[in-house]
C-alpha cells in the first residue's frame, strides 16, 4: 500500500491524460493542450523522481527542472482560458516573474542538492490566489450556469485542493527532513493522495469539457 | 508514533476543510443562482403583464378614437344627409317619393347601427352602463340581424367589479360573439351571468357547428392564438377562461372572474 501511494504522483496524471486522449477527436485536446502538457510533464518528472529514489543518488534536480516547466504550462493553460476563469493579464505577468524566480532560486539559493521548497511554496501560494479570485468572483456574480457542470470549476477546485493541502508539505519539507524523517514521509504520502484527488477532479472537468464541446457542436 | 497520528489527523483535517470550503462555495453559488432565476422569472412575468396592459390600453384608446370619429364625423354627415332628404319637396313623382322614403329608412337604420357600434367601442360608455347592460346590448345587436335567437340570464347577488376588469371581460365576450358570427353558423346564442359568492361566472353558449378544441391548443398555426390572447387578458385580471366544444355540438365558453379585488390593470 505504501509503495502504491509513493508512486501515486507518477501514476495519477494518467487518468486525465487518458480522458483527454479519449476525447481528442472532439477537440478537447486542442482546447486543453496546456493542461495536457502540464499533466504529461507531471507524469514524466514524478515518475523519474520516484524511480531515482530507489537509487543511491539524489532526485532533487528532477524537482528543480520539473517545477518551472510544469508551472509554465499551467500558466499558459490559465491564460488561455482567461475569460472563463477570471485570470487577468497582470496575474499572468506575475506568474512569469515567478517562473524566473524559481530558476534563480535553483541557481543561487536552494541549489539542486536540496529540495526547492521555497519555489514550490511560492507556486502553491500563487495558484491559491488564482483559485481564491475565481471563487470570490464566481460567488459575487449572478450565476447563470450550473456550476457543477462547468469544467473550469472542477479544474480550479482540483488545483485549489492540491496546492492548498500541499503547501504545508512544500513549506515544511526541510523542517521535517531535519527533525523527523518519518513525518516527512507521511506528509509526502499525503501530498501524493492529494495529487490523485487533483487528477480525479481534472478528469471530471475533462469529461464535462467533452460534453460542453458536444453540446456546442449540436447547438 | 503519536506524532504520526497527529500529522495524519492534521493532514486529514486540511483535506476535510478544503472539501468543506468547496462544498460551501457550491451551496452559496447555487443559492444565488436560484435567487437570480426567481428574480428573472418575476421580471419576465411583470414585463409580460405590463406589455399586455399597455396593449390593452392602446387598443381601448384606438376604439375610443374610432368611436368618436364615427359619432362626430360619419354620424353627423349622415344626419345632415337625412336632414337634406327631409327637406326635399313632397311634390315629387310617386316613384321618386317611394325611393326617397326607402332611402330615409335605410339611412335611419345605418345611423342607428353606427351609433350602436360607436357605443360598443367606447370604453367610457361601457363603464357608464355597466357590464351586463353592455353585454345585453351586444345580444340585442345580434338579435336585430334576424339570424339569431338570443337569451340573457343574470343570477346571483349582483356586485360591481372594477371598471377596467369589466372592460376586459366585456371585450372578451365581444370577441366570443364575434367568433360565433364569423365561424359558428349558429342560430341560438345564450349568455348566463352568474354572480357567485367568490366569483363572477359568465357562460357564452351557442348551438353552432363547434370545433375540435385540441386543434386550438396547437402552437404551429394561428388556431389557438385567439384563445391564448383571451387567456392572457384574463390572467392579467386574475381570471380564467375555458372553452368546451365538439364538432356539431356547439361551443361553451366559461369566463371566471374572482371577486377578490387583487390589483388589476
């Protein structure tokens, strides 16, 4: 069970990837191309990190490369659906600045011999602000659509649950490693479960996206 | 071990809180959505009522103008013609004298008919004489054509309705009678006005050829348009109209106007 949970963050992205490819012909892949790239990158980097963890050398460099690249994909995904999820140009620019900060952090501060905890924490905070803005604006506008049938609600909820719950894992990683290795394991496993939850919610959104595409096609 | 349990509880709690946040958000959003739809529906219904009311007001204004035009212009002109005919010397040849008399009669009849039409169009006159007198006059007009046998019965304890509501009901009765003349091929028309404790019920009945009421409910053609218009007008004054008919069995229309004085037009 433990080893399954350890590999969850590598395997989980396969669920939404499967759905995006399943509805490829319906135009879903074209619409969600950056989300697809994000998921593929997550799958690749997490799997590599998991495999490397069984060898006697550090896998931290994978996280140093994986975070900025997948974050960039996520930024473009959010920017592409700006009108739907209330994502502004300024937020996008701030996101791009963060991308460079992540690189600088990896080069000069938390170097590749250690986990880039600051970058991951900043990334979580950034995504959280995007999600909170979405929820706030949605709650303050007249809802004409059924929220549970909106794909972007599921996407944003998935990011919100994962990044919010993982913030503790990211920010306190050094502390747990330093004082209690076992606790770090628990927190990381919890992070993996949350990652699975995120992927399941994204899959739900992809399925709805497919339905929306079909609906607009018939209309 | 205990720190592991605490950590598990904390992480589980975080997940629970986040899920609760999203569920709460969905509930708030759906509540807002429901309110928004209710408000939208209310606005739509108010708009429809205002539109219908305006239409009725415009219609009444038009009728009033036509009625005044008939009375003041055509009626006056015909009266002058009649006056001129009366001033023609009596010492004309007998065949011309006969034609003159015939013309005078026809003219008198036309003037009277025009007056009746002008009255039935004038909303002030209808308010003045009251609903049942106005309906009775319509039946008299039908009777005068010689093609219809009519009856008019009033039962129950009389009470006065709001003028505007009575006007709407009168126009509907007028439309029903007009339909009988145009389509029913009837020989008998009966109207029963029953003042019940809670509502006024007017039954307009004919012995004409009748029709299939299911065709009337169709939205594909204009068959049901008249009924829908009548229904809309009745809804505006909190009333209702039912039409029962079968081929070769005549038609019965029942107008129900509740006594409760809800704010009418």
